[in-house]
């Protein structure tokens, strides 16, 4: 089992395609790993081992009969419990959605099934993908948070329960838990991955992202998810990026802008020193954002609060008070009280920030910045997303790499950000940076 769970998704897919490994054996190894660690990690909210093995056996039979197989044939993938799935409940981390079932898959899940993935189960999310935590703990230290809101997805990949998982980000819900759990997390450009059939918090801010332990695996799943979907109003026609080519190409020197942003003081001293040292080592040039960006974090909250009030206000108000957290109710009340002119101003500002960042990125391959204020904090709180908000607000592609260590040897993520639509470049820069520091990701 140990040898099998150590395989990357790309390695497992090749072994299965060549007939050297069965989908059933690989899935069973993942399930055995889950059985051993789930009592401590609590990554899954819905898991059916018999059903997972049934899927795997059907995929093996499909291959034996000589049928065409997809790029993820026989590879288990975990799904954040905000994506609709016809075979599992979709409860979005809230008692108000308990037992909710739909007779369809979200677009992302459908693409994974079509690629031959075993849909292993649904992972824990915070309440309505906001801040109130679920049961998941950090695999490196159960006394610490795994981050949120895609807590179960990040933890499951970090604990080698599954090689791949998907999640969502409205503020920092992919990058933050990936950084805290020490895995790769990728939030692509806004609209690149379809959100159809996924819990809607904010059309402006929502992204579908991925978790993996290698850049090759991240490229593999991103290549499956990316592409036009007429059911997502922000999806655009056109060929998706060639992610696999981007990570397989020979690394070339890259020019990075080291951007602290206006929330630099929220990072702890250890994290600041570690990222500054890395920036010096790779020759990144320091670029400071001017005062025109100062209100970006407030604008992000304005948009998020108002959009979430629109989406969930009625659902939450119609339920019992005990069925929702005080934190969520306060945000929805704040959003409901937001004047229309303030909301529209925040949307206008969003485009101005995006243009300003575009001018910086015209001179650099990518921005280098912290992924989080520090290592995963102890306790229940899911951590501060301050170092993710600007990139979610502007829809720029970003990823985190587990390149550094902090307190008690805990993972400390490094974030890269590229211009909108430069998702392939983002992967190439990540490949170069990983090679430059000898990480071998």
C-alpha cells in the first residue's frame, strides 16, 4: 500500500494504462490509507468504499474490453462538498442543506468522470464555503487548522489519501489550505474552469481550483477541467492552455516581481524573513503597490458580503438560528445593508486594480508573494486570507508551492501570480522556481 499511495496521479495513470496496475488495487490502497488516517484527519464528509471499488472495477473492465481510456483512467479524485454529484449528497457544510441530493454532476465532476477518474468521495468544506470550520484537522499537526474553505480537499491530498482533489476559492479557499497543508494549490484565471453545478457565493469572485502533490499532477487535472462551458456566464470560447507542455518544458530563467502588498504587516516575522530570503535567492525585484490599491481588501469584502447575502440570505433566515453560525449571519446582514452605489464602486475599483496589476506584470513573468501570513495556526480558526484577497478580487491566476518551512517544521507556502489568461506561464514559472530552489516539484 505504501508504494501505491506514494505514486503521483500521472504515474498511476501510466501504470494503469499499461496494465501494470489495476484501478481497483490503486483505489483500494487509497481507501486503506483513508481508513488508517481519517479518524485523526477527518477529511471526508461522504465516503462509500464499496461504491468507490465498484467504480474502479467497472473502469478495469472497460479497459480489458479494449475501449478507449481517458487521461485519469482509474485515478481517484476527491470532490469538495460544494460540487453537485448525482451519487453523493451535496450539503455545503451546512445543516440547512442536510440530505440535499441532485440528479446531476457539476461540470467539473462530469469532466473528471469522462476522463476516467474514480470519484472517491466528498470532502469537508467550511459552512457555505465561508469561515466557520468543519471537522478537518491539519495532517502535519492535528492541533492546527488545515485552512478553509477547501479544508478536506487539501488535507486529503497532503495525507496521501488521494492524489488529486478539487476545491473552490472566493477569497483564499484554495491557496490558503494548500499552503497550510504543504501541497500545491492552483486557482486559475477567473472563468477558466466551469463553475456550473457548484455552490455560488459570488459570480465575480468564485473560482474552481485544484490540489496536487506535484506540478505534473496539477497540470494533468487542470488540462481536464479547463475549457469553455456555455452554462458558466464567465466562461469564454477558445482553446484551453496546454498545462502539461508548460510543466514538461525545460525551465528557463524568469523575472519575478516581489510584491509585499498593503497587508505585509499581517505576516509574522518568520514568514516575512523566509519569503524575503527566497526572493533574494531567485533574484526577484521588489515592487511596491501604490496607494491606489489600499482599499482593495475592503472592496473584496463589499462584493463578497453583498453577493453572499443575495445567495444565502433567504436560506439562512428561514432556518433555525442554531443551523447557521453567528459569523455567517453577521456577514449576510452586512451584505444586505450594503448600498448599491458602494457595491458598484467596488466593482469599478476591481477593474482598476486588475489594470494596475497588468501594468506591473507587463514587465515581469510573475509576482512572488506570501501565500499566507505564516504557518497554519493552532485552534479552530481557518486562518487569515489577506494574501489571497487581491488575486481573487481581480481574477488573476495564482498558485502556492510548498517551498519553505516555518514554526515546528510546518509548511510555509510561496505564492506566484500571473496576468489574467497567463495560466500556462504560471505553471512554467512554478516549474522554474521549483527547479531553482531544488524542490523537485
